[in-house]
C-alpha cells in the first residue's frame, strides 16, 4: 500500500507568527527604551529594574488584550460574511453557482468543466466551497483571537526579558550604552528566528527589525542625557 504524502506548510503558522513577531519586537524595543530613560534619570539599580519589570507586565497584558480585540474583529467579520453567504445560498442558489463557476473559469477551467466542478463541490459542501473559493476563508487561515493573544503576550515577555537581563547584569553607569548595543544585537537575533519560523530569506530578514530598532533608538532622546544621582 502506498504511503500517504504529508506536507507541513508554513502558512499554517499564520495564526500566531505575526502576533509573535510583533510581540517580541515590541517587548524588546519598548522595554529597552524604558530602561534607558529611567537609567538616564537615576543611578539606583533597583528603580531601573522595577520600572523594567512594570513595563514588561503592563506591556504583555496590553499586547494580549490588543491582539485579542483586533483579531476578534477579524473573526467577527468572517462570521458575518459566512452568515451572509449561507443566506444567499438559501435564497439564490442558482446565482451563487453562477458566481462560483465564474471564479473557476477565471482560474483557467473551461465553462463546461467549471459547471461540473461547481455542481460536485456544491453537492458536497456548498458553504465551505464558497467560503474557500469566494471569500478565501479556510480553517488554516481563519482568525484565532486566543492564539494570537497568547502568542503576543508570551513573545513580548521573552523580548522584554532580554533588556531586563542586561540591566540586571550591568553597572548603572554602563546601562545606557549597553542597552542600545544589546537591543540592536537582540533585534538581529529575533530577525533570524523570524526568518526561520516564516521561511523567509535569512540574510534579508534581520534588516527589518534592525531598521525599526534604529528608528526607535534615534527617537529616544534619553540616551543623550547623563545619569543623575537618585539623591538629587
């Protein structure tokens, strides 16, 4: 008996990969900028670390909530379109078959073959067929709010932990410089991880987070301010 051919497609990761990349980069950039800002105002290491931890917790919760709400909006739109398509299939089945046949003809089928395909696919599962071929909604790409929220919160926490680790291990006088250098190195590492997970060109990917990081660092004016004593 011939073994079944099984493929694992990268598109299956679309439900969590975008949120994960966004969360990791946001956690790294926002937390490192926060730490640099606080370090520019005080030499007290505990104050710097407390601010960083607070930023991590608040940011992770904010990312989770934001992803859940935004992706839920997408899921609501998908459900509304599916409900509308279900009503149209019940009220105007012939028009829906004509519409589907036109889609298949534009994809290269001749009219006769398109009609045969429409009749067979509609008899099998009309709503799923229209969702896939007309609305481009499939189980693989459908919105998943909980998955996106968890991925974003988890990767934000991981990304924010890196500048926190640098702050914990670095003397306060060197935090500003090492946070700037470390965040750019960490961004490059995240670019490589994103390239691996998404199947993109690994030499091209690091340039994206690196560019975003440079803009974030340039917009952060705290690094130009010398640290002041916490007793002032």
